C-alpha cells in the first residue's frame, strides 16, 4: 500500500500536461474513494454470511485488483524518469504515446531537458552532489532551503489529512453510528452512505483543483469541516430516544464528508507529488507518504482510548480544533502550485518561509478584507514575485533566494 501511495501520484504528476495536472493526479484519490465505497458495499453484501463474513470482506479486495495489475502493464514509463536515466529515445516514444503528437512530444522533451539541465546547474552551484545516494538526498530534504520548504509544505497537508478527523469516521464509521443509536444493519447502511458521498463529492475536484487551485480548496473546506465536525459532536447531547439524535449526527457527518472529498481528500497527495524537484521527488514523496501513514496509525490506535476518555463529543471537538489549526498553517505556509510546471515550482519554493508568511498576513489578508468584506473596488492584487528584486547570486538551493518572475501570486 505504501509503494502504491508513493508511486501513483508521482507517476501521474510526471506524465500529465501542466494545465490539467491537478485534475489527473487527484483521480488517484477519486478511485481510492471508489474503493472505499466498494468496501462498504462488500460489508453490506456479506453481513449475513456468518462466521466467514470477515474472510469474504478481505477476499473481495482481490476482485478489482486483478484488472489493475493487467492494466499497469500497458502504461508508458514516466518520460522525466527516463530522461533522468539518460534514456532520451524511450522518453520521446513515451511522450508520443501520452501526447499523441510528434511535434508536441519533441517540444516537451526539449523543454523538460532544458529545465533539468538548469536544475542540475543550480544544484551544482550550491555545492550539492547531483547524483547523491538515497541517504544523502534524504538529509538534503531538511537541509537545502528550497527542498526543505517543499518538505515542510507537503508535511503540513499530509498531517492535516489525518488530523482533520476523516479516518476516525472512515476507520470507525460503524462504531460511530452504533454509538449514535443505529442498529448493526443501520450502522452498515450509514457507513455505505458515507462511502457514496465520499466518492460523489470527489468528482468536482477534477475541475476545481486546476481552476481554483490547491490552496484555495483547502482554505475553503477546512473551516467548513471544523464546524460540521463540531456540530456532529454536539448532537450527541440530544437524548438518544429522540429521532433527531441519529438523524442530525448522520447529516452533519455526511456534510463534513462532502467538504472533505473535494478538498483535503485529493489535495495532499497531488500537492506532495509536484512540489519536489526531480532529483528529490521520489525520496520527498516517500517521506510525505510515510508522514501520512504514521499519523494514520497514531489516529487509529489512539481513537478508541480517546473515545473512552472523552466520548464522541470530546473526540469530535478535538478534531474540529485540529481543522482550525490546519487552516491557519495552510494560510501561512502553503504556496499555490496550480498551472505551474514541475520545473517552474523551483522558483515558487525559493521564496523564504518568513517572506511568504509576512506576505499572507500583511498583504493578502488586508487585500481580502478590503475586497471581499468591505467590497472596495480597484485595489491592485498583491504581488509576491517581482522582477529583478533578488540579486541572482542565490537560487533557493542555498540560504538565499533567486526569484525572477513578475507573475501575480495565486491566493
């Protein structure tokens, strides 16, 4: 499972055109949600089979895995990976299959090659070995400023995905609904409904992730996940004999799920797969996935004890607070990556963290208040990347910055 989580988003990001990269990469999460739906459907289908029910539940996952194994054989290799190994002819053939045009493939392979050469020059200028071993590259994820910022950003979205509370419902949905007063069959049906909503509401992100951006989706959905999770927890104070008890809990859990699916559901793996330079993409994504799975383990192991100590109201309230904290961290420290090539992101992550934080607090936030709350017109959008602002002596791989772009920052 860990290998799949590392490989699929990186592969998708490397083969997708820039303009639709987010939409294509997030289909990984879309079909993961579909797999969860199939799992809850299998639970319903075998619930009356007696002692062998758990065997059938586990074995049912084998059915969709077979066509996937066969389909992978027909997928072209990542052109960027082939070029990093010096296999340019194979990379060109792969791009021809992916783009359907000789001219587009030739243009893109030239562009990727030029960007990779520039990236190598920047790394060499900073005194970092271009072809370092795995352990050296892992250490560089925390020591080279440009890569450290990518590690920080991917870590934030990965930890936020687990601490937003989605897996206390996904892992323990039957327990949650049973605690709310549902019967065994009712709890399974409620879990099935959770799976349906998780899948259906992931579809809008196929379009919105490249239209509104990764950062915008997160900033919109986290506050809504906060209040819906808090509302679901407070509904446990309604007497259990009241018909509104179970109905309102299920309603707020479903609304929470509807906000999660197009936001914090697809964004973390999409974002983490694209923020690292090619030289550190595999090791960086591996670390991001390991971070995600570590906190998934923490959540799954601590939730039963948390449930005994605080009850569902306290547990839901805790994770609602985590959603609010994640919103603040994303606002301050997460750069936007939409509509930028994987190579262009070197310039985005060369901006120092403190500069990005000050920009959000003292430029973007006042701009948003003036335009969205006070409804003032004609106020120019704040700019983060300014032409010739930096000396050019540093490049994001050292302690300084080399941003030479006049484009407006995405908000």
